[in-house]
C-alpha cells in the first residue's frame, strides 16, 4: 500500500480512509486512529515505549484496558494517584511482577472527567482480566464509593515478544485512541493529561 507523506513528522495519512493514519515508531509504520482534532504524539511514543519495556522483562505480556469514572470533578489527579498506588500494591502482591500502567484524562460534555487506562502484567502469570477488573474496581471505590470502573469491550490483549506481531499491532492501534486530542483541551494548563509507570528497560 502506498502512503503519502504530508509533513516532516512521523504521521502518514492513510491513502483512502480519513479516520486512519500511520505513526512511524522506531522506523516502522503503525496503523492508528486519527481524530478530527489530531493526536498527541507524545502519548503514542510513551505508551509504545512502555510496551517495549514490559517485553524486556517478560516474553509474554497481558494488557488490560479499563475506563475510570470519577464521582466528582477535581482540577488535579491526586485521587487517581492515590488509587494507582493502591492498585500497584495489590497487583504486585498477587502477581509478583513488574506493573506497567498508562492513563490519560478526558472530559467531553459530561460534568465529571474520566480516565482511560491500560495495565500491563507478566503474561505468564496473568492470562485473564477477571481479577484485574475486580482489583481495579475495589481500589477505585476505596477512594470514593461513587467512583466506578467501566469494563470496555475487547479489553484484554496478550502479546508475545517473539510472536507474529498481530496482537501487538492491535494493542498499539487501540492505544492510539488514548492519544486523541478531543477531551484533553478543557483542563487547566497545570493538569496532567497523562501519566505512566517509570519502569526502566530490563534489556542487557
């Protein structure tokens, strides 16, 4: 498939589908969703880098997507930060592995904002999302009883370091939705719209 380069940046527009594009990551084109207002390339780079880091620890990685709705709107992300600390502790206690996470904050027409999050775990120890979903819900509601976690469809991806790359490409395309600019421009300038785990690569 021939793709035209429209600018000197790693975004290549799809030749026939206006809602799709290619993001060049480490020299390779990755199919992504392209929103009307554009995307935040730093989110793509950082989230894809986190996948690489997790695969440096484990040959199999399980990624679970969740959507977190906060009962009351706040200008900062302190409540989510508290939740993430609890979540990491519970997941580490059960799975005994490194925990990768990446979240973005959004607010559309709803009164309160919400978060999209991906959680990455050792795929040899975690093959299903049931327990992860439960721990996420408990941790989030421990911050406020009216908080809730929405279980999105097709929320689990199982990627392999030496696999054919199909599931990996599917996960990266799914994560590109988190990079859309829609819903991320209404916050105060000091409010972080995304955060991620600061893991270092385990590559020798």
